């Protein structure tokens, strides 16, 4: 049925957001993924988050690499900018686009094969440079397009659909993101939309490198007994560290006095409200987050929620001291101000 196009006409009673769009305006083409694929739930969560955050679709640039996950940008935000790169190279293309035009919202969609194998070096440098983006990895632990081989994120001891056991240590992209300097790090489950949508909203409003690892089961090759990426396994072993929401008015900010709540200021001036599930967990402590993550995973628990956020985050443009005007709008007059200006610069270097 994938040859059927979605209708372009919308019912006039559909609710619109503050910028005049209905939720349907944030959708894309009909998905060609397997029925029940967790990736479609992630696409739906992105649609919901962008609509609720009142983001005009044409202000978004979505980039991807290769794999089932990297097909998904075709299924959401059909009116946004898009670029499908080669295998593992999405982060560097996104970095270049961000340098050229800092005014767009950059949404990087990748998978565990795309980011944890051939693209691991690209992932690392995007994190450490603080590129302002929402980087989402749809993590199913297998190579779905090539019939279910273990990916680099597959847990040691997990069993493939055909019976093989993974003997290699897994790469934990969340732990790497924390170590490499990402300023917003979260993990969620595609089957928990109530948690995933606010996490994406938080990443959108964050001022630095935001990374979300989404466990997204592959119903064709990794949703069986013995898999640690199946729907049943994740539901049984999931432990949410917190739930997040946003409040924007100053009066509301001052009113939050519950000991179970933490208010974290965001670069856009809003406040992120974290409702604690674990009362001793501090999501603003990077080292504590790394230790807590390792302790829970060692006991077989999959921690989800907002693992770390830096309230004073800055991005790559701040570090490079670039001008506020997007670089792709600078004309020859700004780029080549003349010999007198060059002489002044050279004199200052002597």
C-alpha cells in the first residue's frame, strides 16, 4: 500500500498551533518500514514534538545516513529541508550545514549501525564540538536492511533470531555522548511516547549538542526471546529516572517548590521542570550520571529519561565566535572588507 499518497486536504476543524499548522502538516510520506517497527513510533513522536513546539516545518533541516532509521526522515516533516548522506557521514554534513546557516533547527536521524560502526568517529566529533542539533539514534541492535546481523550496540550475550550469540562488548552511545561533552543526553523507548515526546521537545529547545538514544525494536529480526532490544525485554527492564515538562512564565517558575522537582534554566529563557522518579538522581551532574548509568546497566536495568543536561550550554558558533548573521548570507563586502582592514589585522599580530 506504500504507493498510495496521503491526502493533501485537511479537515477544517483540525487544531492549529501558534504558527498556523495542523499536526498533519508535520507528516511525511507513507512509511515503507515493517508493520510495528519502532522507528515509526519515533517518527510520530518527532511530528508531535515539532507541532507542539510551534516550529514551522520549513525552519527544520533533517539529515540522515544509511539504514532503516535513515529512511524515516521521508516519513515526517515533508515540508522541511532534507539531506540523505552516505553511510556514517551524517554528522559532518550536518556540521557544515549548521556552520553555513545557524538559524535552522538541525535534526540528525541515525541508527546504531550508522552511528556506532562506520560513523563512530563522525559521531564523536559532532558531540565534542557542541554542534547545536537534535541527534536521534534509533537503536535496535541489528542491521535490519541486511537481515539481522548484530550491530555494535548489541549487548554481549544477546541471542539473534537464528540462534547465534553475541560475544562482543557493546558500544554505549549514551556513555560516549556523556564522556565527549554532549550537553543534553537522554535515552528513551519507542514504545513510551509519553516519555519520548517531552525529551525531543527538550532537545529542540536546548542550546547545544543534544543526543537521544531511542531503543527501537526491530520486529523482523530482533523482537524475540533472548534479545535485549525486544519490546518485552525493554518494558520489563526499563527504569525511568525522571519525567520532564516545560514552564515558561516567571510566576510559574517561582511557584515550583516541590522537593521532587528540579527546575533547570534553558538557553532560550524557559525552564525545564524535571519530576524526579529517583529522588537521589541529579541530572545536572555529568560524573554522577555516568556512574549511575553504569551501575544500573550492570544490574541489568535500562535507565531512561533525561540522563544529563547542562544549564549553561553553548554551541559550536559560540566557541568559534562567528557572527550572528548566517554565513551563507554574507556578501563580498563583509567577507572582503578591503586592504585597510587587513593591514589593521596584520598590525595587531605583530
